[in-house]
């Protein structure tokens, strides 16, 4: 597997892992992450707040909505707690299918497969831009029962989808086979709260071959046409049901005071009627 990993160039999953305090990154990723943090010192706060949003959204879905099946697209490098750890702490029989296209995530995927005996987890290596390759994957079909509700989680990935990729259409195709009572949880990159700083970070990504498509509030809304937004609707990730805990990814955000201009991500949970 190592041979497929291009350690000479920075990669989005590894830059994120570096900035949130993980251990699976290479010098090129650290150089990129440091350059981005110089452009926008709030970047670590923003990224940890995104991860904390994901954790609160999954806990909400498991505890309040009774969801027992998750399909996570754009999983990233394993960072505890991962979705199965949160969902299975609520219900040990929870099932999670993880999807990513980064070879390093595949190489480390064993950490995503260590769930409870009563539950089940699986990993699918696939490109989100080909939703059929996800939905038709044998691992998904063997793990999830698509006649029962599933939460589709698409966290911090659609900013890597260009207009020609049609991210709204991709998410719609992933939701299509899921039954009524399923959920969509997303975080969606935006430059609306710190346009200059976030614009400069986006240029750093683009300079390393990772162009970024940041979205306005109105563009974020397009993902949720026909769905029922869970309160408080489309808000910056730190404003989505904050509970004061933070999960301690990286240096922890438990007591951190987060300013709106430090956050470049909308967070949303919505139900399929
Ligand atoms: C910023 S990380 C987010 C990780 C995790 N969802 C979180 O929010 O903590 C984005 C992830 O999306 C993955 N990714 C980017 N483009 C992708 C694509 N076209 N198909 C599948 N995964 C992709 C990257 O490899 C990376 O692991």
C-alpha cells in the first residue's frame, strides 16, 4: 500500500490531520499546513470546530433520532473518536461504512474497523464523484440495510468539488436510495465570515493542486431542497447545538471561545421526509 502514497506532495487528508494534531502526515503536508496557518492563524480553531460539529451531529443522530446506520463519505485519516466509536457508544449495534479516495486513509483503515462485536464497520475506497461506485460496493451492501434509515455524513469534503463535479447532484444521488427517515449531515466550506483570510488559504491549497470551491449561504441551501432542516438549520459549525464539551481533537476546544470570523464552515443536519 505504501507504494501508492505520494509523500512528496501535500494532500488534503494529511494537512487536516496535521492541523488538528494527528500523527499521520509528511514534511510536504506540514509545510503546507504551516503556510496556511500563517495566512490564517484561526485555521486550527476552524478545523477542530468542524470535527467537533461532526461528533455532536453523530451523537444527536444516534441519541435523538435513533439512527443505527451511517454512511460517511470523505472520512479522512482516523482520528478518535471516529463515527463508529460515537455511534456504538450510544448503541453497540450501530453500523458504519466509511468512504475515502486517499490511499493513506485506506492504509490506516484498520483503525476504522475496530468496532463493537454487535456492530459492524466497513471501508470502501471510492471517489465521491462516482456515487454508483459507493452505492454498489459489496462492502456497503453487506453492512447497511438500505430499507432502514441511514445517516449520510458528508463532512468537510464538498469544498473539494468543482462546479463541473455537481456536488449537489452527487449528494442527491447518494440520498436517493435511502428511505424516508434517513438524514443528511454536512459541513460546507464558506468564505463569508473571513473572505480575505479564507481566500488566501484557498490559494495555498490551489497552489498545491487542490482547488477549492467555497460556497455562500444560498449555495449551501441548495443541498437541502426537499429535506427538513433539524434546528438550528444552516449555521456555522460552532453554532450547531454547542454543548461546551469539544472532543479534544488536537489541543481541544472545550473551553475555547470561538469567534464567527474564525469559522469558515456551515454545519447542517436534515431529515429526508
Ligand atoms: C478535510 S478531510 C475531512 C475528514 C473528515 N470528514 C472530517 O471532517 O473530520 C477531507 C477528506 O475528503 C477526502 N476526499 C477529497 N476528495 C474526495 C473524493 N473525490 N472522493 C472521496 N474522498 C475525497 C480526502 O481524502 C479527505 O480525507
